[in-house]
């Protein structure tokens, strides 16, 4: 029997690429998204079930899992991919913006994982793959809330991996660097017209970001890494995706002093 993966945030970017990649590998795919009525490509694939799931709506999770099991027999892998980006100075973030950042990136991951674990325990097998980010290992200026959520996902996943291993349930982290999906340009920004003290710093960082000639990883390349994590049969926890992510981790592992000096030199605006 073909294996089945449940994917969140499958309407675009990494999630859609993963749905297409796994389907091409003869997996059954439960492709979830907030507006399935808008999807026109995944619905043409026989082994893909497109359905609605908003990870901020906890009550919708069990029905989706039950329907997926009814269609395909069981679920082998959960891919927590849905994500939201909030950029800008922390002081200018509203309570609503901060709540949404954590509701999607952290509590959505936790709630859906908790919802599927009874099924995995009954099967005595299963894999949870959480799409983190190199931003869960390193930090940029003006991205504190996004980093906070990805650091939380990293810690949650690492600890969870220990407690589920004895049940033959694996937990994996995929950590992409900059990706060619427009995620950063589509990010939401904090702001307050009455506070202008951060303006020069923010613009300085955006100028730095725009000046970097980073080779962005494609969504399909990330999907290939996700497939490796799902199928390699190991208990490996972390999978870097993208040459920039690997380069950043080399700097990070060089030691705290060298890492912070590198970030100050290359990513913190000067003379602002």
C-alpha cells in the first residue's frame, strides 16, 4: 500500500512543491490549505486529496485527519509546513500580530501534531516533519518575532523526538535558507507612524538584504530534502536545505564570538 503524507500550507511555495513531489513518487497526499476552492493544479492529481485546513482552527484538525484516513487507510507522515512571516522592530508589533505569528508557526504545529499522535501510536509508526528555517538557528535584525517562533519549533521538535522515539515515531526538522517563493517579500511588517526612531535602521537592513546576491533555493529543492527526511529510515533530526543555510551553520558552529562578529559585519546596518 502506498504511503500517505498530510501537508499543511499546500496552496503555494514549499507546501505545494512537496505535494507535487510526493505525488510524483506515488505517495498519497492530503494537501491542506485555507482556500481549497482556489486550487486548480493539485486537484488534477488522482492520488492527491485537497481539503481545507486552517492551522489556527484547532477544531478543524481531527475531521481532516479522519477523512484522510478514510480515503487512504492511514497517514504515515505529517508535514507541518504552514508558516507566517512578521518582520519589523519588536516594539512596533501589535498584540494581534504577535499572536498570529505564534498561532500559525508554533501553536498550529503543536496542535496538529497532538491531533495526529493517537493515530501514529495506534500504528506504532509515523513521522512528524516540521519545516523550521535557518532562522531557527541564526538571527537577523528586525525579524525577532519570526525567529522566536522558529527557535520554539526547534526546541519543541528536538525534545519531542526523544519522547516519541520509544514509540517508533520520528520527528524531523527541515531548515531552509532563503527560498525563491517570495516568502520574505510577502511578509507582514510591524509599524507605528508615531515612532520613527527605527526607520533608518530598518531601511538600512532592507538595503543590506537587497544588496546580497544570495542563490535562493527553489521550493522543489526543499521538497527533495523533505522527501529525504521522510524516507531515509534514520533517526536524524535536522536537514539543512540550501547552500546559504549550510554556510550560515558553518559560521554558527565556529563559535559564539566569531558568529556574532560575522553577523555584525554583514547584516547589521552601520551609521544609522
